[in-house]
C-alpha cells in the first residue's frame, strides 16, 4: 500500500460565491481521481465587463497514490 500523495492545484471560478468556486475545483478533481483532502491557498476576484463579481479560489488538492 502506498503512503504517498499527489498534490495538485486547481483554480475554481464562480459568479455566485467563493464556496461555489471551491466546490467546483474539488468536484472536478474528484471526478478524475478520488480527492483525499484540500486546502484553500488563495482567494481573489474580479469584476467582469458586465459588472458581475467573479470569485476565483486556488485550491491545493491531495490524492493518495495507489
């Protein structure tokens, strides 16, 4: 049994909230390979050309290697 983890980073984006941006990044990574843990490492945002607020969250994701 492996005792190693793979660590990747993803940026989730949402027009709704930071929480939705996090969920987006984690769910997408989990659909590719089971996520063991995640850590939010950066939050930021921007105002789009239409005046909407866009939330951008960088997430560090750990996955156990088989």
